[in-house]
């Protein structure tokens, strides 16, 4: 089991320590086995998370709030046990948080309960072929028509694409970028392509062609979409760092076991100073990441303010550090580290996307620098 001494840090109260123990016990014993295919596995994981009540942390009950420390602790633990379980958990939150934070009572009552139960999958559709990090280049359009809106354009790299029951879609309206709830069965919405990635996750390109949605599916006011998107991303961005932290902890545990068990030149590998140096660097990277991740979560939970700077730092450092930790784990495992199906090889594939999605590392650096420079 990964080191849990960090739970004594002042970022946490006793209830967080209980939560960490409960999610660890559940993840170690109750995660459903892989289903026949990727889509069915994700559906099964969401249902299991819903039935166990864990999705209530990502999709709070009416009147509740997102507790970021809870989300980060859950993501870190799930990622350490199963990257796909972490994916299933966070997508229910990311694909519904804009509704939870900015939706009307009717929108929340209609869309959030099945997501919280894990019976409907949710998705967040912001990225486009020419507008990933550069959201200002968004081309998907929203035109006002009688009784509602008409959406035209494309979204890509959409997690849960093709299996989600609804999408929170951002499009350019006359008043500016606006946000909409689009049910998956709306005429004019098509899954144009299922995207296969280095690590298996359900991803898709969506096409909107004369997709009509009613006025009641607009989130917030026209032109507020950028504010809604950034607020949602600020909430979940530190938790990307938490997922990376979970992957890094698993890699570190595996590397420690390998260093103790593998013998080279008549002694355990861990006796070699070069291996000790690698392990020391890995331990420092993990603790630094944990401090940044949980500082950001603590700041949001206790100070109730935007944490743009802290979130960017947590996401940037934790994902980049996890890449370095996992790369060193592969090196310590040697040939076994690149064998398909080994723990190190699996983690090496899983970590790469975290440095890109929800804002690539380069974008996080720009955010941090602009925050430091001021208005």
C-alpha cells in the first residue's frame, strides 16, 4: 500500500482520513472486473461508483457543494488502483459540474440524479479540431431560432464521447461563447469518429449539423460560456494532479518492490547508489506534487475563492512529475518495464495524456505567469 502519512498534514480533518480509508478499502475489494469491451467496462464502473455512493462527491445532492479535497482523495486512490475507474468517476463530475454550478433547478433535477446514480454517463465538450488550448478559436456556432438554438460544428477528443447520455457543449453565439446541454439522442448530433488513444479510454469526435435544442437547455446567460467553462475547469484541474499522483504512487511502490527483490551483482538492486538516487528523486517528486495538489484543494474548500494559480501549479507539477517518476520506474524494471501488460508499461501509457488534457502543461505555464504578472 502506498504511503499514507501525508493524511496527517494540516490540509486534512479527521473526516478526510476516514474517507481515504473507506475509498481505499472499496477500491481494493469492490472494483468491478473489466467487461467485454471498453464501453461496457466504463458503464459498469460508473454504476458501481454510483451504487457505492462515491459519485455523490463528484455530483453533489441538491444544496450540496463540491468538496475538492474529497474529489482529490478519491481520484488519487482510484487512479492508483485503476486509471479507468478514476476516469469513470471524474467524467461524471466534469460532465455535470457546469449544470450543478450554473444550471436552473429544473436543469439540475432533470440531469443530475441519473449521473449521480451512474446510470447515465456525462461529457464535457469544449475542444475542437482547431480550438483545443486556444478556446478563442472556437468555430462551433449557436444560432438563435424560434423556441431554441441551432448548433453547427465539431467537437473532438471528447471523453465519454459516443457513450454519454448528455454533453455540456460550448459554442459561439452572437453574444459570445455560450454553454448548452445537448442530449445524446438529439437529431443533428452524430458521433463522427471514435478515437483510439495510447491508453484505452472512450474518446470521440462529435458533429453537429442543424442540431436543434430548446431554450431550456441554455446554461447561464448567452455569452457566459467562457466563465462557466473556466470555473468548471478550475474546480477539476487540481484533481487531474491528484490522479497523476495516484499513478506516480503506484509506480513508486512497484519500483521499491523491484529494488528490494531484484538482485544484481550479488545484492538487492536497492543497494546500488544509482538506484537509490532514482528512488530519492521519485519520493521528492511525489511529496512535492501532493503538497501542491492538496494546497489547491484546501484553498478552494476553505477560502471559497477562485484558485486559478494554485490549480495550474498543481496540475502542471503533478502531471510532469508523475511522467518522470513512471519513466524512472520503467528504467528500474529494465526489459520487464517495456513488456506489454506490465505495471510500468501500463502506467507509462496512462500518464501521457494527463500532461495534455484540461490544459496542456505549456498552457498551465502561461496561466501561472499571467497570474504572477497581474492585470
